[in-house]
């Protein structure tokens, strides 16, 4: 393991990585033990790589740098972080932000809920290529029941235009940030994310899966 340390001021930055052998790995995180993950690349490719920006309007809601100091406070539930076998139609869930929750209209239907407050979920390939921000706002159900402000914490995988669908079998990162009246917080910690329809379809006996470990499937 080769650890390198550097100090950055508060701000938004881009990491350009080179010199890592193909098939190697690296992690960019804050100091501390274990620190907070910013980019978690478990399978590198040859050459120089960088996270591809995602641009949208208003510009403030673009990705604006994968390296943001300080790291934002918003994160995924434990059960949504580092899961290696997602399928289309499942829900990625984040912990609720109090400022986002405060904008919810109690007992109100979707058409009276704020259109500029909610969460952004950013899926990106650490090696570059796929990069997409899914906006979740209070006024859109995303096919989830109206359970109050926590509804907006639920983001349905690939419930958007096909052109931007999360590809199958690609090792991504996912991060979340709160957005209040179109003002985004910094991106929170990174989690690993893999859509793997075949692995998710495995329903064999003695199939065990532990967070952070390899799968073990016994054919009987």
C-alpha cells in the first residue's frame, strides 16, 4: 500500500489520476482512521483517468467537482452503501436531511410540494465515462408511497430516460447531497455501487453476502 497525503483548502477540485497499473485500485479519502471516502476506485484502467463532470441547469446543480472540501454531511443508509448487486427498479435510500425535511408540506399531495428541494444522487465511474445526477425533489414520487418527507430519500434505480441508464456490470461510485431551494450542499461520502442483474437473480441456497467482502455462492 502506498499512501500519499496532501492538504487542500475548502473548495471544489478535480482529481486526475495516472500511473496506476490497470486492474489496480486507489481510494481518495479524508485523513483520519478510516477517513471519509471521496473516490473509491477498486478496478483502474490504463492511462490517465478522471471522474467525468455532469453538467445541467442551473449550473449550481452540476457536479462541480468530485473533490469538495469539506465533504458534505449527507450519506446513504448502511443497506444502500457498497451493495454489489443492484437491479433496475430497486430503491437507493439516503438518510434524511433536516433542512430538506423542513420544506415538506405536511399532509400535502405531490402537486403542492416544493419543486426545488430534495436530494441529488450522483453515479459516476471513477475511471471516467458514465456520470449522471438523478434529481429527487419533494414534488415527484418516483413511484414511492407518500410517507411524508422521507419519500424523497428514496431514489428508484433507472427510473429515468434510457439514454442515461446505469449500465450493467460497471463499478461505480454513488454520492448524495441535499438541495434546498436549488442550493446544493457539498457531496457526501462515496459508496461503491454495481448494477448486476445476474448476481441479483441468484437465489441459490447457501448464498451469503457480507458488506465489503466477496460473494460466496454454493451450488447444491
